[in-house]
C-alpha cells in the first residue's frame, strides 16, 4: 500500500517524496466514534485494498490532511451552531 500512496502523491500539493508522510483521506468525511476509528486501524490487507479503490478515498500529505481535518471539524462545529463553511475547499 505504501507504493500505491507513493505513486499517487498528495492530490492537494503534489508531495510524493516519502510515503510515510502520505495518508489516506475520505473525500467526504465520515463521522466515527473512537471505537470505530480504533477498529479501522486493525483492518486486514484485503479490506485496505477495497478501501483504496473507493472513489471517496484520496491521498493527502500529512500537512494537507491536518489542514483539511481541522477545517472539517470547525465546519461541523459551526454547523451545529447554525454557522456554515469555514474554508473547506
């Protein structure tokens, strides 16, 4: 799977120098509880292979992924309060 990430590179900034700095990201975020996230870290190889073939999954570098995640979390919090769209593009 490292090779796949390396070949794809970050879809946002193009980084592709080291696959350790590349992460899988859901294009449309999915809400998960902590126990669901923990279970997903233990998925097997075949499940991971299906996961990367999902059109809702992309590769982002760690920096772009962190920025996107923070913006999504802020959007979610604002949506709960009635405000919308805090810079997710």
